[in-house]
């Protein structure tokens, strides 16, 4: 395969807490290919949002490497960061919280254009109208404040801000989680249209598995800061290999009333991400856990493009592997 | 297709009303209308809806925010805000009594002992200065007067474990829990009353899928063991498919389509219902483009005339923008409030053939 | 694309559609105008200020003119609030007294708010050790009851207008600082500041455009409310004989004078009481309205 647009090598992000180091993102390897969407799923607290924020440098990585177009950008200097921010953008979950309440839509969309210094004053207006049109906002809402807009429209403003500088990579952090179903679908369609038109690369962080299957080409499953499985999106749903992925997929409520699913029950509590023990972090809740699971696990390519981090993956999936 | 007003449907159950011991009609809502007033504005949150649930059965109310679905549950429990909200008309028959005219004293008893509600926002329902275990065991003791404190605590711990909260956390205070955990505590408290009727307003929206699955299983167990009746309010069609016998689709404070789960899921007939299904990504399909309803929900203080949905409806005709919209019975228990059911059906079939 | 067409509704104008940008200031004023209580409060306070400003035109007598013949009179047509123990017209003294009371109140609030903003911003923005140091210092000062602190400073510095302002404002700095710091800390970790960073805003620009406008609201309002408190505080100081000294007609000082004649000449007490109450009440109403009006999420 070609070189990925963004590549993560052993990326780590730890936070200091008064109880010790919180391993929010622990040794993540991931590749984002141009024009494709990588879905990152996991339950709350698994570090998926932290991962997104670390990649676009809202957090400083603790260890590991981030490569952009093959270049190491783990610790950029000011100048490099300024340029990177135009290449790598983020769309947040709650557009209400991420829009400055004292900015009009125009102010919000204008800001990245002005700060880039690449646009002349005269062309700004035209650019903003074009941008609003691209994200499906009518020009008559130009002077509206965020509180005057519905949730869906606010998210369109958030998307407009992200694509204003023509970035190549956009991290979408639960962009539809706070929206109603029909608005959610409208936004998903918009994101897909933009990807088609501009060849955008998405990292799509979500806890909603049906959405992630719909929008992603590949999916990575995270559990407590670690990557447990990466696979082409449809394959993950047909042949989930990691016990956690299996449980996750079996838990999705399905609208298929003819074929009710067999559900895999998970036992026990989440382990604390503060100073965790080595080994598979899912082991305490896993029915298949053995002694070997408490040793550090390694991500292994078991099928083409399908990576799993589980030492028992072969013996548990004899029908597939 | 037979045209038949909703009224017809009520006729056959008229004689049940004053007979609380019949298993047939457990909860029966008739022409319920709820209004909010803020300043000079009148918000028509619920506009003359009717439905009923048999004992031990479950009804799912589906709709998007602002469609009035939460208001229904609050009206049943009579916990609408004191100022500005009122039940403007209709009846709520519960075990042979009309809750709309029931004295407040009696309602207090019903709320505590027979109907319990799980709210969407857990922080409003938990007491911030009491330990989790004390909150749940006091509820359990309220319903089992003979129980000792110790027994109640044991039962509480058991209940909390079933929603995935370990024994080491039960002596914590609500603020020490994450939002998802608070929600689970609330579910545990709501279920530990062994209610006759459970009103669940988006009970799992804030939860992760695996925990959501646990909570739904818990509710299902309760229904099976105690014969609890469930009114489930949600926007998630998957949850309705798993949990409910009947479905009511809400839009603009009205029920636009009503029927058994099979009728609604196999033959969605209202353009809005079709739009809802079109907005949910499939777990098996090839990733076709989603086909949601376009536009946004109208402001409930400013609903359009005629069919409330006509402003967003791709099949709307002249007739839709004025007057009453007929309720059509499509067979069995399947009702749909639309002028153009056949045209919509034909368009759908054409689309599918393509 | 998908959502361009106008969303049809029953006929209400659509929110947020306007030709020209409505600035924050004009929005705040617009909302304030609609709030009758706040408007009344603002107008009353403005009138009080104007009356003090044009005192020579309004007061029928000289505030210091002693008239032994007409001392201790009850309210009458000549002296609508009566006269005091030296025969001075109480109404005239109140009209002039506003100059001292209002100026002192506004000045000490302004002073304490400005210093509070500086201290609070430093603590909130730099965080870490600086923050801890400042906060512990504030904790220490706030251990001492506010009025006691003010009295101590007042005693140490002596009476007089400038000293009173210093004594009054010193106590007010810390509350403001602590509040602003808290606001800055919340706003600083809020998602829109994160978003500002992601769109390449410099930290200075982030503070000026994002953090301050969204955290200063509380401070402006509490300053507004603080004026009322300061006026009553100064009245209290004068009442104790520490603030503005006689014969200056400060309202609190007048109150202190009136105390001795409470039994037979209550007008000496209630006259200044009424204006003090009126001032504090009007500012409270105004400040309350301002809080609502300044909330950007407030619907019109």
C-alpha cells in the first residue's frame, strides 16, 4: 500500500493525576490513508477523544511518533504547528460548546481565513458565502449567533470552520452524537459529500457502531487506551475476532426484528486506567482470559489488513483463522 | 383501505374504563393535550393523542427532540412544571382511575408505589448529599416495609451490581460517579421499586452500548418476573425493536403512526416514519446513502397548519397544508395520520424497484 | 447541498436572520430595554446621579448653612425633609450628599474591581505556582471579616475621602479576583478555547477574543451590585465616625447624626435611609437585568 497520510507509531499520552499516571492513550499504532475514513470506536473513557486531540496537537504526546505525509511531526515548532493546523483540523461533538458564543457565524468562519493570512480582505466575503454554501447553510444566517441556531446548523458551522483552510485530515470527535437521528443522517451525508469532493481523510471517533460502519472504510476498536482490533469496516462486523469487539457488536440494538441477536454479556467493572498492570486490559472482564493474557500483548495481522491484539485469537476463532 | 377515525378504536374500550381489574386496559390515554405557556407564547407540546397499553405489555414512543414525547410521560405522572404547563384536555385512565382528575395526595402515593420513572438526566434525580447505597436502600425499604436496613442494603448492592456498579463504589456520593454511572444508579433505583408501570424517558441514551445492553436486559427481566408494564420513550429504533410490543411515532405533538412493532417495522407508512428508518445506518447493508427527512423540526410554539409534517414532507400536496388530517386504519392495529398513504406507498415501491 | 432551503414554519420570522451584524453591545442594550425592572432601576440611579451633579440647582438651601432658629424641624413646605440639630435643611444635605456617597461608592467599586481583575487574570492565566501563591494570600486575607478589615485600614489611614476609598476597595479586590480566576479557569478548559487553539489563534488572541469576553460577565455584574454594597459600607463607616467626617453631608454620616434624635425627630434618620435604600435597590435591579442581558445564550 501507499504511504499513509497520517501514521501513528507507538503513540502514548499519559496524564498526571494525584493517584499516578493515567494512561489515556497507550502505545497506539494506526495508519490513515488519503481519502479514506478510519473509524475509532470504544466506550467512554477508552481514550478515543484524547487520541484525536493528540494527533492534531491539542495535547502534547508523551511518547511515540506522529508522521504526516511521511514527515515526523510529533513535536512541531511554532512555525510548523501553524502550518499543520491548516492541514489537520477537528470537528467537535457539541457544536454549542465549541463555538464562541459572542461570535456570529461569519466571525467564526472568517477567523481561520484571516489567521492564515492567505486571503485578501476583499475576497473574504465571497469565500465565506462559498463556505456556507458548501456546508449547506443559507447566506441569510451569516450574522446569526450560535444560540439562535438549531443543533444541526451549529454543527454545520463547526464543519465549515474545520474545512475553511482546505485541510487534508480532519479528526471528527463524535460529530453526530448530540444530534437527532434525522439531523445526524444529514450531517453524515454532508461529511461523505465533502470527502468525495475534496478527498478528505477522516478520523471518525464515535461510540455508535452503526454510524461508524456506515461511514468508515476501516475501523479501530479501542479499550482503555489500547488498540484491540483494526479491520476493514464490513469485515469487522462479519468476523469480529477480539472478545471485546464481539461483545461490543453483539450489544448494538438492531432494527432487524426477524433475527434477534444473541447477546454476549460482559461481567465485572472497567479496570482503572491509572497505572494499569501490564497485559490485556480487557482480561478482567473476559471469559476466555488465561495467565498469558496478563503478559503484554502484541498487535498481530491475522488476516490481510485485519489486526488483533489477543494472544488467544487463533484458538478462539478456529472457524475463521 | 378502510378509513376509520381513531375514535372508533376508543369505542370498543369505552366499557373497560371503570373496571380496573380487567387485564385488558391497564393504561389508556385519550385525547391528551398539554400546553406550555411562556410569556404570551403558547407551546402546543402534545396535541390530542390517544393510545393504550395492556398490562405487562410495552409501548415505545419514538420521535425527535421537541416532538413532545417526554411531556407525555410527565403528564401521566402529573409532574409537569407548576408554572406555565397544564393538561389542557383529555383523560389518562390508569387501572380504572383518571389520573388527570386524581387528587394530588393520591398521585403522591401512585408515584411512590406504582409508577416509577427513569429520567434522561440523572443528576436531577439523585440526591447529591446522600450515599448511593442509602438512596437505593431507602427506596427498597419504602416498598418493603418489613425489611431490615441490612437486607435492603444487600438487595440494593445486588441491584447495583446488575447495572454494572461494583460493591466497592456503592458508598460513594453521586458526584464521584461519571454521567453514565449516575444514569445506571438511577435505573437501578427506578427498577428496585418493582413498579407496576415503568416510564422510561431515554433511559440509556447517555450510556455505552455494553452497559445499555445490560440495562435493557434488566428492564426486560423485570417485565418478565413482575409483569411490569413499560412505556419507553426513545429516539433509537433499535431499542424499540428489542423492547417494545407496540410503537407510536411522534411528530409535532401528535401520533402520526401507531401499530404493533411488526406493522411499523415491516410496513412503515407515514413519510416521517419512513424518513426515520432512512436515517438509521444499516448494520448489514452495503452503505447506501442515508435518506433522512430534510430540514429541521418546526418550533413547537409555531407549528404549521394542517399536517404538522407537511413543511418537510417530500410527498406533500395542497390538501396537507390545511384542515384536519384523517387517521387511516391500515389493518390490524396499524393507524396512520396522512392524506397520501397510497401515493407514498407507490413512490416507495418505485424507489425500491430501482 | 442538503439544508439550503428556508425552513418553513407557521409564519414566525426565523431566528438569527439579519442583514447587518448586531454587535454584542447593541444586543445587550436591546435586551436591557425590554426588562422593565432593570430599566426602572437604571433610570432611578441615573436620576440620583444627575440630582447630585446638579445639586446647586436643585437644593433650596446651602448644605452647610446653619440656622439656629429653625433647628430640629419636622418636614414642612419650607423644608420638605425637615432640618437637623443645627437647622440645616436635610433635603439639601441629601442632594449634596449624593456627591460624596455615590462618588465614593462608584470609585471604590471601580478601584477594587480593576485590581481584582488584574489579580484574578494573573492567577487564572498563569496558573501553577503563581496561582497557588495568590490564592493562599487571598485565603489569608479573607479569613478576616470584611468589615473588620475595612475598619482597621480606615483607623490606620485615618478618615478622609481618599482613605475611605482605599479602605473600602481593599476588601473588595479579593472576592472579584477569586471569582474571575474561577471563570477564567472554566473558560480556559472549555471546548471553544480548544477550538480556538485548533484554528491557529495565538494565546494572546485567545484570551482577548475568547476567554475574557466570556468570563468577564460575572465580574461586570458583581461590580454593578458592588456599588450598592460599597455605598452601604461607606455609610456604615461614616456611621461609626470613621469615613467621611462631619460636617460633610455624606448619607451614612447623616444617618449617624440622626441616631441621637431618633425618638423625637425620626425624619433625621429616615430621610437618608430612604435614599440609601433607593440607591441600593435601583442598582440591584439594574445589575440583575444586566446579568440576564449579558448572557449570550439568552433568547430575546
